[in-house]
């Protein structure tokens, strides 16, 4: 069991999300940076979708009430155990009575704290993720606060057998998340109404630096920049949308749907962030800048396959070390 010592209300329990309930109006949810979440679980020998803590308000601190093992992934934040610096993206022991602390990230927006076995909260619609907007899942359907105590699932093998201190990973794309100007580069595919925007709007979409406004959250990222104008007025019925969909309301300022975003909407869609780059969106803070790069479907598929191969290779290397 672990006890929360310091936390903000936006820090939540998340797993891989709910994928079977979009038709019922339930968001996918889950970890915003799935690559960081899955890597933490892999290093600990957990199921890939085991529940962890997504931290987006810092400082964050917790205390272990039993021996366990922990991995901190995601944003580049200073982590420590009882004041001793902790390398991120590495599996390390966390002993009973020790305190894990995370400071404000040097870069990135969200950190993930995964524990051996995963966090034990009830399954709701097949997932342990928190849906704070609807008030279910996770720890009572809400963010974590001081004094909350979370149970951990029992590990599949003994603690001393499955995790070796110093076993870690450096995801291959983390070193090139930005362009020369510091903007997060998101690759996109043209969406259904892409050609209904003026040529000037389409050019501005890919040539401009877009500022992430303070309204950015797990539901969606509101951007500020040049107004994207339609060639003619459009009246659309509400239709299905997914995380990464970039809608443009009448004011012309784009909104990128995020993990807890709406499942349907009627605003015109100019593009969709490819799945392999959603982690980049998750690690862009309010006030940061984004640039868009239109790519082909083949490029989008290859990017996803590259990520899958990296995860598979890491799993194979871990298995080899433990034999």
C-alpha cells in the first residue's frame, strides 16, 4: 500500500483506457502518454495496462507502507527517494517507510509513477482509469489528495526475482520532440473537412506556431494562432471523433481532442494527430508551442510500427537479462 503525502487534484490513477464504450458516449481516457505508461509497466514486469499514477501537478510525494518497486517515466522531472536522486525510466526498490518525491519537470508535462503489480482499484467498464468528468473509475472517480491510501496488486513473481535495480530504458524519440524553435512537432493526417478550409488557412495550419492556451487539459488542447477560415459555411451533424482529432470552431482556433475528450462533435475537422505522436501532445504544457506536419498514411503506420518494435525489443532484452 502507498499513502499520498502531497498531490494536486489533477493527479489521477490511469491505465490504458476504455476502448469498447465510445458508442455509449464514454471517453477512451487512460494515460495521456501511453508510451511512458507502458514502458514503466514493462520494466516492472506488469501487464501492459496495469494502473499507475499520472502526475501533472507538482510537487508530488507519496510514502510506501510496504516494500515494492517503482518506475518514474514521462516528463523529465527531478525524482528522489528520501532525498536521494532517483534516475527516471529505471526500476528501483521502494522500501517500507520511504518517501518518493517528484519536483516540477525541466521539460514535459506529465510523469507516470508505476508500481510492481500495479495499483489495485476497482474495474469500471473494463478499466481502472479515472474519468473525473463523469466521476467514476480510478480512486473514487477523482484526483488524488493528501491522505489517500492506494492498494497495490500482488506481483506475479516475488519482488526479488522480477526486477533488477538499474534496469531502465531511453525511448528513442524522446530526444527529438521539438523543432529548432522549441515547438512540439505533431505529425497529422488530413481530416474529412481539410479541403473545406481556404488555401490560406491550410497553409497557416502547417506554417504557424500554435500556442497551447491555459484551457488545455485531459479533455482537449485549445490552441491560439491565426484564424482558420472555411471556404463556405458548413452545417455538420455530430459524428464520432477520437483523441487526436483537430476540430475548428467558428472562431477559427483549433481544439485537439485528448484522452478524456468528447466522443462525438459537429465542428469541422482539419486534421488528426497520428497515434504515434499523441505522447508528444501529452508532454506539451500550457504556454508551449506546437507545429503541425502533414504526413502520409504510410508514414503514420510506420511510426506506430516503430514504437511497437521498440517496446517488443525492450521486452526481449528484459527477458534475456532475467534468464
